[in-house]
């Protein structure tokens, strides 16, 4: 089983009814003029990874799984750059720096963990990080993948960063590759 097959089996929800059905997907192809799907082919791609040091034990677990997935998909070690930021709030700026670097990246993955506390700080950090990541992605047309855990407890963060196929860092790496590949397909391909 390859990384692509594994990613199809990972569910973001708890119900089997929400899982992607590859058989149904195949039947839909004949109903449209263009049916564009990315692949998990990472060879030749340059990937930037922005990591938050705050809750860094969790971030490191996400990073290890992201690096494993990138390697499994053929992304060369020399084509991956990692940069650390103090926390999740600063990740959009690091993502923007990757996008506007003199050595362009094909995608950026942002990794971190925001864990709810007793104050409203959680909402501010989680919301602004997500908003900033989306802004960088939409303004640059470079995929910027949100791999920041926004959880209520440390236990939830540890569960979502287990060293298995459910790890959100792994999921983010596979998403980054797929987004680059789907955006390069015609008729969606841009002038990049």
C-alpha cells in the first residue's frame, strides 16, 4: 500500500459514512468533461515546513511524520527546508517568507499545536494562525497546508500526533503534494 492509498483511508471524522469512496469517485469521472485529481508523486518538489516551537514536543512528532511521508512520496531530503518560529501565531509570516524566498518552494506546511487553556488566548492564536495561513496561500497561489492542531487537551494533541497513519503532520505532507499536483493539471494550471 502506498502513501496515496493510506491517505484515502485516513478519516477526518469519526464516522465511516464520511470516508472518501474510491469506487464512487471512479464512477463520477464519466459524468464530467474534466476530472482533476492530484497524486502523491513528490519527486522534484521543493517543500518548506514552518514549525512552532511552543508545544514543541507535539510539533516535533508532527514534523517526524511529515518528513517520513515526504520521503515515502519521493521528495528528496535536499528539497525540504524546515524553519522554526516561536509559536503558532508567527507561522504565517514564516510561510510567507518561504513563498517569497529566492529559492521558491512548491508548497509550505505549517505545523504546531494550540491547546486550549483557561483564557481566550487560544481562540486568538488559533484563529489568527489559520487566517494568516489562508491569506498567504490565496495571495500567492502556493499551497500552504494548515497542520496546526487546535485541541482542547494535551491528550488530544498527543493522539493526533501518534507515529502512525493518523498523524496530522503526515496528513499535511500528503495534502501538500496532492495540492501541488492538482494545481498543475490542465485546465487549472496557472502561469507558475
